[in-house]
C-alpha cells in the first residue's frame, strides 16, 4: 500500500479511502483468480461479492476511469466462469501447458484416426476414472519448494542482498534513468489531469443543458 501512503495529503480523504478500499478488494480478487485449483462454493460467492463491490466502487468514486475489456471480463464474466467450471487458473496458460504435457506423455496409449479423437479418448478415460482434477494437475505441473524453505536464513548466505557483490554503476546512466522516471511521472500526471478535467467539464455541460 505504498501508493496509498504516497497519496496522503495530495488527494481528498474520500478519494483516498475509496482508493484503499479498491486495492483491498483487488487483493482478495487476484488471490482467487491466480489459484490453480477448484475453489469452493463459499469462495466463489465471496469472489462475486468482491467483484460487484469493486465495480460499484470504481463507477461511483472514479467515474472518469475507462474500463478496459480485460477488466470488464474479469469483473463481469469471471464469476460465471467460476460457477460453471470451478476455476480460472486451471484453464490459463500454465494450467493448459501442464495438461498438454501429460497428454503428450500418454497420447500413444489412445488410438484414433485424428489427433482430436485421441485427445477425446484421453479426456474420456480421465473423466471416467475421476482423474481430471486439480490434484492430478499438481502431480504433473512443475513444483517449487515452499517459500519458507527457499528463504535465506544464515547471515553469510549469498542470496542475501547485503552479501551480493556490488555492481558498478555509471553516474550518467543513473542520471538519465532518473530523468526518464520524472518525465514518465509528469506525463502520467498530465494525462490524469486532462481526463478528470474533461469529465468534469462534460458533467457541467450536461447539467447546464438539463
């Protein structure tokens, strides 16, 4: 929430509270979206409530913000996808790659005149054996050690930032990067001011014509 802290004193308390609430809702939404597993009915219901609250909050508190097609899909259609299929991440790129790897290892066991027929036979057998679940995917998907096991705990561990060798830096390169960051921030701020100003002006004209 560093962004929210940086906004203190620069925006109204109402907008700051709405911004913090939006980030809190999104933090819960993304955790459900990114889980490669079949979620429970209770979590799906909570996901629907959170997405509905976030859409209402954004439309009410930040009406000048455009809604991208991707955000529209995530907020308006993802709950229906959850209700029908139980997961989104399982059908994402990584999940599909894991299923494709398992099929590639076992396709020769399923006869068929075409690739589609072999794939259908493969899926049919998994469904009959009740193996087409997230627990099966976990056995074939790449696994990593828990974050706790990967954490550097010893003071002399080379993975710790203070133990890594210092990289040589060029003052001219650092100055150029700093200049670009300031230009980017100024551009974003200018675009935001223009967008909000255009929205307010349009609202005033609509009220005057009413």
